[in-house]
C-alpha cells in the first residue's frame, strides 16, 4: 500500500510538473511577451502623441506662415514690378516735397552671393532742400519693398530765395526672386 501511495504521489507530482511546463509556462511566457508589447505600444503612443501635438501646432500656425510668405513676396516679389516701384518712388518724392527729375533701371542681374535673389539697379534724380531729401531717403527705407541704397551724390545750388537746393542722384537696388530676362521700363519717360 505504501508503495501505491508513493507511486500515486509521484504521479500527481509528475502530472503537476507536466501541467506547469506544458500548460502554465507557455501562458506565463505569453503574458510576459504581451506585457513587453504593451510597454512598447505605450512608448510608441507617447511618441505619436508628441508628433500629433507638434503637427497641430504647425496647423494652428499655418495662417501665420501663409501671411509671412505673402509678406516676403511683397518685400521681394517674383518679378521686378518696375512700374509699381517707379510709381511708389515718385509718390514718395511728392510726399517728401522733393522734385522728381526721373529714374532709370539697369538690366536685372543675378546675385553674386548665390542666394537666389536677382538685383535690379535703379538710378534716380531728385531735387529739394536738405531735410526734404532726408525725409525722402527715410521714406525709401520704410517702403514695404526691400531696397538697398548704394550711393547718393549731392550737388548744392541756390534757389531764387537764397535757399540751398540739392540735386541728388541716388543709386538703389531692388530685389526679385524671379527670372532676370524681363523687359525694362523707360522710367525717364514715365517720370516726365
């Protein structure tokens, strides 16, 4: 009887070990693997949530980006827009109370800096008193379109009231992002 009991206990123990290794161990391994996959999924979710939030911030700023691109296009247009620029410069002369004598444009040229900007040289002539000329130069600086003043040459003379008048030649450079083979406006005739 003892022997039967020992054999029975051994069989129960053997069945328990077999049950553990054949049925429970694979389940525990599967649970461990699922926990690792869950942890990885949580990490990926965190990364994706951060990316989603970043994209939402970009989307919320889209109108600001579009406005900024539009503002840059107004400051540095894709074409020289010589007629508009000429009208603006002549209008500034009237506002500053200087006499507009005329302007001429050089052939548009590519930038030597390799920045993709093309340059359009402008030579203009105005006459007025010192502070009027200064007001004109400040107005040119404050234009929406970006212009670079390369030089200004002054020739003083006296008017009939004894006031000093300055005949001023100004060399400007306007910028464009487009092609350079565009027709030139004869600004001397338009300004007359």
